[in-house]
C-alpha cells in the first residue's frame, strides 16, 4: 500500500486545564493504554502536599501528558527553525515517547521514598523505570518504533543517551521542569510557578558544542531572561510548596512508616516498586495488623492513623540558614543515616517519646538550580553556560547557590508536641564551617 493509500493517523484529543488541547498520536495512545502507564493516574504528583494545599491532588499521569505535549511542540518549533544537519535529528521520533515515559518508574507518593537511605529502596525512579520497560504490554506498544526502541528511550530517561535531542528529556532545558512548575503552582493555588514557557520554547535552538562538535539543544541569548524566570520559579516553589514545613512533616511521617516497615521485614525493598499510593498504604496496614512486633502495633495504632487523619509531626525546633551564622549542618546528618537515627531516638527518649518518633529533616536537591547548556550569543557565537555563568550575560549560577542555601531549613519534628531549644539543635547537629 502506498503512502497515499494509507488511512490517515487518528489522533486522540485530551482536554487539559493547563495546556487546553493535547493531541495524542497513535503510538502515544498505545503507551497510555498500558497498565504500566495507567498506574500513574494513582500516583500523586506532589506526594502528601495535598494535606497542606488541598488542590494538589493532580497526578503523574496528568504531568506526563503535559510533558509529552510540550515536547511535541518544541520539536515542531525546532523543525520550523531548520538550519541544521540531518544528524541533529537522529532518533527524533523517540523523544516524545521518552518524555511521555520519563516518570514511569515512580514510587507511591512520588519522590518521598527516594530520600530514604540506599539500603531501604532498590534505586531512584529513573533506575526503576527498567522494571516497567520489561513489561510485555509496554514493549508491544513500543514495537512500531523499531528494534531497541525501549532500550534507547530508557537511556534518554536515565540521561545516558547520545541522542542530540536528549536534553529535552533530561537536562537543564528539559520540558519536565517547565511542565511541573506550571502544573504544581496551578493546583496548589499559588503564584510562584509562573514560567514563560512560550518564550522559552521559541528560544530553543539546536547548536554544535564548540568543543565536541556534537549537536545538543541550547537556547538563544535573547531568551535567557525567560530561563531566569524558570530558575526563580523553581526556587520559589521549593521554598513555599515542596519544602513547606507541614509538607516536610507529612513526608517525614510517611518515610518513617515505610522505613520501619522495611526495617522489620514487613515489606521487602522490591515490593516498594509498583504499588500506587493507596495500594502501598493498604498493604502496610494489612501486614502491620498481622505482625506481632512492637513496630506493627505502633504503625496500626499511631502512625498510619496520624497520616490518614492529618495529625502531622510538630516542629520542635527549626534552624534557618540565617540562624546558622558561621556554622553548617554536620555532614553526618546527610551522609550517615545510622548515626542520624541513633541521635533521633536518643532525643525521643529524652522527650518521653517512642523510638522513631523524632525526625531530623534537612532536605537536599543538589541539582535544584544547576545550569549546563549551550547559548547562542547575539553575534552568532556559541558558548557553554555552566557553573561559572557567562560574564556580561548571566551570573545566575552564583546566585543559585545562595538561593539553594537559604531555601534549606534544618527542622526537628516530633510526633507529639514538644519543644527543643535552638541552642541544643545547633550543638548536636551543626559544626564549624571549614
């Protein structure tokens, strides 16, 4: 059958509150119809943030469709711009589906479990994506893309690909950031996530790296101000939403529930991969009810009802960047979970609480405001914008490091209301700046 005789492709139309109309091509529709992808309908995008922002019940499913939509739009704009060799479009046909599948491996309640120590989880959500790519149903949905398509898409998601357009899926200019900032702000009802997405997409351009000669997605100099808006939006969302004290309290309670469930053998680490939000909580409760261990009693009678009924841990102490003065949070708070847990349980004993009912929280997102991308200067030259910024154009990397420092807050949460003097927190959990 000639191309003229083939029936036209039938697109599905999805109405979205953020992007209005999303057109889904037949391959994307097959992917969406798989059980692996439908699971994302039941994974909340922002974990337990809905306990603070009631509208934040949107899901990884919604978000994935939005990223797919922005990726298709960006590819169309790049094609219209033209002016690059055919090699720059290598594997272009796979990029929208990598965007669609970029969150396929998420745990229940999204990112929270990735904060647990490595021995408690099998890996981050990008690594866990491979479990779902092994699904016969998903592989069949990807089959029209050719042999090896699943593996190449997975490599793009992990950031291990040499495809020139890979930066749309994983990198400083990936469409994931633009989508989730806008969507999260909308559903939380806050003004912080406004990003000039249209201007950013119009500023996308395929550029050759001056050092390697390879093509990658970059940005025109005249669109850099829109990139600044994205980074500041990200900073504001972390400060006011993602790391809001009550959101962190709910996350701390959920993490402690899962941590104890795995530690005492009620759940194996591999069993964390696959369940949806409600499935995981239900399974933990069911096994805890059958357990004869003390932790089972605590889960059933105290911790799970507290999470369900929004009886969140309380701030017993809080130390901001301004209050640290010449000190920094001790490295072991981040790097030594065994010592951290021992300190937490010692404080619990001192405060008359049960083991596990004190949590020291110091959130980290090391690549929160990092930049690494090519910029086409107004004169036509191409330069890399990295950790040092670009003189005369943008010094945001230096600003970003300071913004990241001020966004992080050291908090001590207790499962019943207690108070801890700030001086004690400084003494136990900080050290002199080297």
